[in-house]
C-alpha cells in the first residue's frame, strides 16, 4: 500500500509540477501501467485483509442466526434495502455454477424484498414452495380479494404449466380474528335485539343514539387526522400516511351521511312505523352501540366458529366460480392453536418475546434487532406510524402501555369477555394476527420458503412481522426468499375495501360479467401494479374476449370447409407454401419468442395478451387475403393461442382450438343420441315451420326470413351456436348460450330503443305540425286578431282587411310597424297556402279542420302504440 501510494504520489507531483506534453506522455504510457501492475499484485492481499477483518470481528455484533444451506453466504445489499441472500441452485458448487443453472428458465420476478426483478431460483431443483395469505372469513369476498387470488392463480399456472416447476401451494384460512369476533358477536346481538324489539319509540331512541355516537366517532377521527403531526413524526412517509388515512376517514364520514343517515332521515320523513325498517336502515351504527354495551355477554365459542365456517364456504365457492385451481394445502388457524402456543414459547425461549402482566405475549423488536436481525425488511428505514400500529394490533387492540417499545406487536392476546379463548402458559387467550402464518407455513414448508404471496396492503405490518417472528423462532436470517405482492384494486380512486364500504363482491361481479372476462381483465394489467376496476377495464376485457372468439370461430369454419372429415385431412387442397404462408409462419415464430420473453420478464401477461392479439390480427389478414389459406398453418396458430390461454386459465376445457363450451367441463361421456338430440330437434322443428309456410298462400319471402331469424336468435342461441350472416354465406361458431342470448337481447333492446326514439321523434314532429297547422288555418282577415303572436299587440283593425290601425295603447302606427305588418301577413298567407295544398287544395275552412283532425287521430294512434 505504501509503495502504491508512493507511485501514485509521484505521478501527481509530476503532473502538477510541469505541463510539458512530454511529461504527460510519460505519465500516460509508463507510470499508469506500473500503477496497474501494483494494483493487480496487491488485490489478493486486500482480499486476505478483508477475511482477517471478518475473523477478528466482535462475535457479539454478528447476527445470532444461521442461513439455510440453499442460500448464498454473501448477501446482496441494494440501496435502501435490507440484505438479501440469493438462493443457490441445489447441486451447484458455487452461485455461478452454469451447469446446475441450465435446466432452469431465466425467470425474473418482482421481489418485494429487493424491490427489483431478481432471477428466480428454487431452493430444491424444480420444486417450489409457495405460501399465500388466505382470507379472514368474516364477510363476503370482494373483487379486491379476487385481485390477489386470481392474480396468484395465473402466476401459479404459468410456473406449473408453462415453466414446468413442481409447486406446493399453501393457503391459510384466518378463522379467528378481531374482525370475525366483532362481526359474529354483533350479528348475534342484533338477532336478539330484533327478536325483542316491540316498542317503536325505544327503537327510534336507540337508533338516534347510535347514529349520534357513530357520527361523533367519525368526525372525531377526521379532526384528529387534521391535527399537525408531532415534531418527531414529520417525515414525508408520516405525512403521506396521514394524508391517506385522512382521505379514508373523510370517505367513511361522507358515506355515513349519504347512506346510513340519509336512510334513517327518509324513515323520519315518511313517519315509518315499521320497526324492521328502522333496524335495517341503522344496522351498522346500532350493532356497534349494542356490541359496546353487551358484547362481553357473548360467550358461546360456537357462535364465532359458525360465522367463520359460513364465510369460509362462500370463499371456496367464489374461488371455484372464478376458476381458481384448488390449493394443494389449506390450513386453519383454529386447528393450529397448540402449535401456535408452542411456537410462541420457542420465540420467548430464544429471547425475542416477553409476557405482559395481562397475559398477552409481545414480540421484542429491540432484542431482535440488537442480535443482528433485520426488522421491517419490506419497509426498511421507515418508522412505524400511529396508523400502522393501530392496524398491527387489530380492531380490538391491546393494552398499549404494557409493551416495552411502541413497535412491539402481539403474538398472543389475552382474551377478554366476549372473545373466544384457548388455554396457554400465559393464561386464556387467542393468537395474534401475524403468528398464524408463521406457524402454519413453518409446519408445512419449513424454515425457508421459496415464495410468499399476498396483497400489497399486507406488506406492513403483517408480512414484516411474519418474517421477524419466523426468523426469531428458527434463528434463521432469511425465512422468505421471494416476496410477491399483488397490486391494489382501486374503485373511484380509492382502494377497494370493506372498511370503506366501496367494494363489489365477487358474486355481484359474476352476475354482470363472466369469470373468463374477469380473468382477462386481470391478465391485461401488470400483476404487481395498482389497477382500476371500472366499466372501461371490464369492457376492454370483453372486447379482447370477443375478438378471440371470432378468430377461433373463423378458424373452425375454415377447418370444416377444408377438412371434411379427420380421415380425408386436406387431400383436396394444394399444400405447398408460398411467400404469404412463409411470412405467416415467421410471424408465429416471432410471436412465440415475444410471448416467452414476456413471461420470463416478471410474468408480463398484459404484454402476452397484446402479442396474441397482434398474432391473431396478422392471421386474420392472412385468411382474408389468401384464396386458399393453409388450414394446417392457421390451425397451428389457433392451437398456440389456445395453449397460452389454457396456461392462463382462460381455457378450461380440452378443446384443441378455442375456449370450449363452459358446460362441458368434466362429466362422463354422453350417448350419441343424447349429444345430437337437441340439434336434430332444432333442425326438424325448423323444417316443419318452413313446410307450413310454403303451403300457406299468404306467405311471402319475409315469412321465410322471419323463420330463419327465429332459429338463429332463439333455437340455436339456446344451444350455444352463434350464426353470423353475411351477403354471401353464414358461418357458425360455438359459444356460451348465455353470452349469445345476452348479446341478442342487448341488440333487441338497442333496436327497441332506436324504434322508440324514432317513434318519439315522429310524435314530436307531428305534434309540431298540428300546432303549426292550427295557426296556419286562420283566415288572413283574422290573422292579427286570432294568431297567438299578434293578439296582444294591436288596438283597432281595418274592418275590410283586418289589418291593425293602432297599437294597443291607441297610438298611430309608424312606417316601420306598417312595413312589419305587411311582412307578417305575407308570411302567414304563404304558410296557409302550404297548408291548403297539403289538405288537397281546397281552401274551405271545414276541409282544413278535417285535415287537421286526421293529423290529430294519427298522433293519438302513435302515442297509444
């Protein structure tokens, strides 16, 4: 080092001492190579020096943990993030062992631990362990839940069916939680209240008190959040969190006023005496009031269990309706309480948790960090805000002043009256929110998970606390290798949330849209970014689905036209390739490469969908421009598109091309007669109608066309056959019967609306014509006396012509007024002449009245039709 410093110093002195070009030349050509040579020699010495420093490091400052054998011993430090230990592929001698890597795809995933796209490497060969946080089953699942579970279903399918990893996919069911306790308890108390409520006056008084209390609480929450932040909590992060919390609190207050308060006010205005209406309108406020007064009296643990089982069942039904694959392992919190107690005791024994006088047990974040562990890996450097602490402790919360540090969180909560409880060394209680996932995932998977998934809103506190308590128990430095977080689902600018009451349940969404359309909607968005749930996003998905349906239908039509039967293949069609055929094949190859690259690049399904659309567009051009497109080539394109859509879970059946029939999943094989019977019935029924029409002398071509439309829009639609007419020929495609009938109904509705609009326009025009005719029929001599625009202007008239002589005030007419009178009279005479012509050319007043009478009859007929 001294020698290197001397050489470098001499070089600097030379440069500074003289500006002669010869010295610069010598420095550049001679001294720098010498310096580089010394650097090369000294490099091994520097490495040994670093190793000696590590050996001499104080053991008390080293992390008191170990790292799984499958992790690289040297962590990756990325700016602003905690250390991350990259997995080493099983069987690899070093991290860079290319022989071991070559059988794995170079898949990059957005890893929340590094906030970068890291190359995915399972700890054991091609086996991937994956744990996803499941639902808290206290209410119906909404589309925000679908965002997470459908997203991870898509990613799971890609890993299993495209990259061919072997997955163990575990999901938990949170069936004991503050939200479940409150909801189950409130439902029980409200049922009891309804059964005993007989006095309307008392119910109204209770409702008024409940609404007043809820408004007071909501306004208090908004006011508190508007207060200035304390001096020790004024970072940009604190300000951002406070602003977000204020926005949510204001939304809750506004929603309360617009819905609950307005509903109760409506009952007051209508003087309603229906007790059920008063209870229903004020349900949430009344439930909160009664729970505060009597919640501690609900002691039957089966009430909480039954509530959870009900919503758990609906969750699995919703997942099946969305086409989510069955999970490999499902674990319930209530079935793991003994293991949870044992796990918490292990954390206590390791020195990272402590029991409080109340019987609750808290995780000791300071002791954990002092021993060299990383805390808040997903949100490094951030101090916990008051809002985050409140979220960490749940709806019911804990005793704040019994914690050593404000960041400590509950592993075990001492149960209060009105809460379920289990025995433990610390007294009767129940698991904290975060501990359940640590215990269940550790039991099934172990001390190191390849992937942990969940919604982005769970990053902190849930996922950070999960990792901390798991690493404290296992004494390992990295419990999760890759953390995947699905982005928020927003509606009208806010996160879809039950607490904000701005959610759409999965079942409500499925009434409006098919599961395939909802899956398309998520496929068309980056999985790890926030997205909006709106009519536009769903409509975009529907358009993509329709575009692909039409493509598959066109391909099948082409296949039927060229391949009359499986045996004859394409023997009657020339098969040599021309330039257009080769170009189409090149386009297919390019699309396949682009799709593969997009899937490797953090599962970019939105890019894949666009590449498939582009491929279909080119194939459509090819089919329309070629006189004899090669059916086998077109079929190959369609099969590839189908294959990728099947990987994504969009195609559920076994069809080689297309989406397949939704009602043909599973089941046994039907007899040939059962299969063809509906179609033969349709054909025979149509034949009978045509024969009858042909025998009827009153039949016209329109009669036969009506029957053709009927079988298309009624009979075949019910059978799931879409018929598309054109000037030359019609083609048919298989589709979902409900979708076809819905489209037909929408077309009819639009046609009916257009007809109604046209009829109303005709009514409006006819009414205007009648009003005009009533004025135009006035004889010229009576025009200035009887016409609505003239009656209030004049005072006296010429007896022979009927023209005005004076104004209403008795003044003589000016020249300009006289000129105006002539102009108005001329205009009226022209209008009357036109009316006479329309009435048949007879100027008789009776004839004009008769003509107007006919117009009025026509108007009545239109209005009544």
